[in-house]
C-alpha cells in the first residue's frame, strides 16, 4: 500500500481517483466535464457535458455550507418527484 504522500502520484499513474485507491470510494475513474455553450445531452466514457450556466451554478453550490447544500439537494429531489 503506498504511503499517503505518494497516493496521488500512484493514482495518477494508474489513471484512477486517489479516493478510490485509498478508500474504495466510487467512481473509480475521475469524471470529466466538457463545458459547452448549448445544453449538452450526452454521457460517455465517464465524461459529462455541461453548459456554462450549469458550471456557474455548480461553482455557486460548492461555496454553500454543507447544511445549505443538503437543503438544495432536498429541494431538487422534491422537484424531480413531482414530475
């Protein structure tokens, strides 16, 4: 097992996420996002396309506290369930 200091390097060489290598946290491979002007609709090879607006929203979401993020997640799930 590599030391904590070398874990990032070993993960990079293997092409896997450090969290997966160290703790088994999924996904194994890092997700990649292509930012596009139009709203993309494809998912392939661990790659997701997102629009510029979606990227801005994600940046805003990541600045929220854990409690605020939890509330946003609950709100989104409630919208999905009402469809």
